[in-house]
């Protein structure tokens, strides 16, 4: 009886309710450091009426990989997979649209040190909060998945890569070029 499923289930339910209550109390105390998903997306992507649309292409003739300036951070945005090769993924930081990738492409830009909110957009937004430091390089990956039944619908997700993983994926990607539509 001491390990019965009913007793274990009740203990799990009570523990879950206690943790939900603690989260609710923290929110009532006015914890402003925790943003809602909508607020986080707004901070990263900016207002929809300010969104930039790009026409992206691949440049196989060059492969620049500059180092960061001493007082700034360098960010590489890599989309190494061929999944959804015709789908374009674009990226904003703090509501400022930086560029676009297609399959097996990358682009780069510099950022001031500090906390930033990244927005990867393709069939919806994916957000990443990242604190960058001067003279460091960061590698961000845009993942794309295609819905198996509805080919016009997909999914994108943005993640931070380790330096080794980022360098390896960057080495096999081609430079993305784009123009604003």
C-alpha cells in the first residue's frame, strides 16, 4: 500500500499544485522580470507594421568570417539544413530586422554588448534572449521543419550553438545576400 499508484498520484498532484501556487504568488508580487510570450515576441520582433520583408539569395563566391571589433560582439546566424530549402527565415534583434537566410546559408552582424532579444521569423516567430559581451563571437542557428501533411506550413526555432558547433556549421554554409522588398 505504501507504493500504491493512488498514493503516488496524489503526492504528485499535491506537489504540482504547490508549485503552481508558488508561481502565482511570484506573479502577484509584481515580478516584472518575467515577460509573457507575447511581450517577449514584441520586444524581439518589434511591431508587425515595422516588419521588413527580404528577398534572399545565396552567394557562393565568397565566405567572409570577420572577427568582432574589440568593443562589440559578432553574431553569425546560420541555417545549415536543407529542410525547407525554398522557405526563407529572417531575423530581427530588438525589433530591428537584420537579414534573411535560405537553406544552407549564413549572415553576420555586430551588436553592442548587453542583453538582446532575437526573433527568427518563418511561419511564426521563435524568440531567443541572449546577453552578448564585447569582443566575443556568437553562433545562432535557425531550425526549420516542414509539416508532413500541410506542405505550406512549417515551423522555425532559433537556438544558440557552442563555438565548435557554430564554426563547423558555418564552414559548410554559403553567404546569404538579400534585398529589402
